[in-house]
């Protein structure tokens, strides 16, 4: 005789699958929103003519003085909102990775902590914000110091991104929660970000792994949004089987 699954258990399983599907969709949407909110003000500020890393103090001071405008303060605040939205994405991604990884979910936890470190840097590092705010009063030495603190702090944040990429990629490769090419690409990006930190002073070199990281984020977000409707109760992400 075929044993029937209790109706209550079937309903609980279905409700759980719906909740995970909603989390996938919300995580994907939040990730895409965070990219837009984060990079729109960054691109706007870069239009002011950011000097190169080895620029003279006079050029750096001119940059900060030219940016002494109300919209720049608003842009910096918007970028902070963007990095907080990215933290929401990381929390959702870590939960989905944890579900796929099982216990002990140590790699998913490291990915989460790495995202927290990145968000903390994005919100707390106010070196450029302060320099913009006092742009009309800042001297060359102080301008150069604020410029370097911001750039070196930014370079250090790549290590947090690398940790997130490596651990998330490792979970994806070992579980198949997403297509394994997304996992291997995340691992490659993570290695590239670590190497970029040692050559942060080489103008433009860092942009390759850094830019690819955000392309990876967008790719994962799109897959989560499109695949959430196909999700089941299995431990997968974005409907991947």
C-alpha cells in the first residue's frame, strides 16, 4: 500500500518553498538596486575629474575644492545607502548559500562577514566626504592625506570582496546551487582582487577584477530573479538543479 504524505506536511513544504523563492527574488532585486544606487553617485563624482594616484598635492586640493557643492554631499550619502543595500543583498545571498551548503555552513558565514566588512568600510570611511565638505579651506598636504587614505582604504576593501567571491564561489562549485561556471568565475575574480591589492598603485589595473566582480553580482541577481519562480524545496539557488 502506498503511504500518503500527510496534508499538513505537504502544505508546510510548499510554504517553505514559497518563502525561499521570495527570498531569491528579493535578494536579486536588492542586489540590482544596490548596484544602481551605489554607482550612480560614484560616476557623477568621477565626472569632476578625479586626479591620478600619484597626483601632486596642488592638483588634489583643486579637485576637492571644485567638488565643494551641495550635490556632492548628497551623492556621497547616496553611495552610503547603496553599500547598505548591497549588505542586504549579501545577507540574502549568504542565507541561500547556507541552505545549499548545509551544516556547518562556514563558507557561507565567511561570505556574510566579508560583506559586513565591506559595508562597514563604505559607511565609516569618510575621508573624501570630509575633504569635499571643507573643500574651500583644505590645504595641499591635508588634501593629499585625505586622498591617499580614501584610495588605500578602497584598495583594502578589495580583500573583503575577494573573501566574499572566493567563499561564495566555493559553495557554488561544490553544491551546484548555481551553474558551476558562476562559481569558478567568482573564484577567479577573488584571486584577481587579492593580486590587485598588491599592485593598487598601478593606475587602472585594479579595475579588471573589480569590474568583473560587479558583473558577477549582476549575473547572479538576474539568475535569482528569473529562477525564483522555478525554485522547489531542494537546496538550490535560482531554480538551478
